[in-house]
C-alpha cells in the first residue's frame, strides 16, 4: 500500500506522482501509453485506444477541494482527442481520478469555467478551470475514470 499522507509531498512531487498514477491507470486497462519527451504543448502523454486512435492526455492534481486550471494556449477544446485526467488527493486514501474530454468546456458552468481575463487590469492569461467543491462534486462524478475509460475500450472494428 502506498503512502497516502499527501502532505509529505511537494507540489512538484504530487504532480509527478499524479502523472505516473494516471499512466498506470490507462495501462491497467490494456491501453498503450506513450510518454512525450517534452511537455511544452500541455500534453503529458499519449494513449492509443482500442480503435487505434491516439489521444492526448493532460494531467492535473489537486489536494482536496479547490480550483485547478489549464492555460487556453495549451488546451484546445475543439480537439476531440484531447482529455484532462484530474486526480484529487485526500489524506488517507488513494486519489479520486477523473477523465474529462476537452469538449466539457464548450458550455461553461459552475464546475467547468472559461476565463478570458481580457481587461487591462487582469494580468493572467486566458484559462479553462475546474471548480471542485463538495456541492459540485456530483457533477464531476459523471467523468469518473472508471466510466469515462469505457470509450477508450470499445473496439469498433
């Protein structure tokens, strides 16, 4: 059993753990996982599904509830082969893992937010974000890894 006191890890260590954990989850379903040499386009790794489709995977991690974001420059929501794998870590348990298609941000809501920051006083770059709270956790549940991975496993041949 791995250590589940996530407070012992720095943010960088937690992020790295999340990426390895996500790769192992995909591999556990018999999918091929390809690691990118450099993460300069917001893609942490590639997964080949049962139909031979290559999907780009971005991984984000979060301790407990809160907000996590992806710069729009690195996350094209029109790319039907782009997914966010979100891992939420709580002390004493393995992370909850979600597999979210980029298209989830096409219609923003209280969970999936679209922030442009286009006023001169706003210095942040445009981003897509996820608000994770106790109240909206059930909305996120529809993207549980266990359910979302099924579309990667269907062999249409």
